[in-house]
C-alpha cells in the first residue's frame, strides 16, 4: 500500500469523496481516482509542519534546483531536513 500525503485538505477530500471537483482540476482528480482504483493507494492529510521535506523537494523542483540524482545523492539541505525528522 502506498500512502499519498498532502497538507491540502481540500485535495485529499476530493481524492476520497464522491463530490464533483471544480472544473479546473476535475480531469486531474479523475485521473488520480482512476490510478487509485488500479493500485493500492490511500490518501491522508498531514499538517504542513509535518510535510517540510516534501515541500522542500517540490520547491527545489519548481525553481530548477533539484538535481536528477537527488534520490541517490540528496543535496546537503535535503540531508539536513531528513536527519532532523
């Protein structure tokens, strides 16, 4: 089982409920639900304070500062975050 965590309560709610999502994200939520139906995915909300490492990775990627080999050779800042958890 893979647990997908997010600090966005609304997105987690849309992924686990039958509510109709806003049109802007409807196709993406539909794809997520399809993938969850074919796989063993579970969705869980977590506070942003507990999601700091994932937030750092997302921001580094958005700013083009995440090396391609970041999983096998994490940048120093990421190693510090991981060791602090």
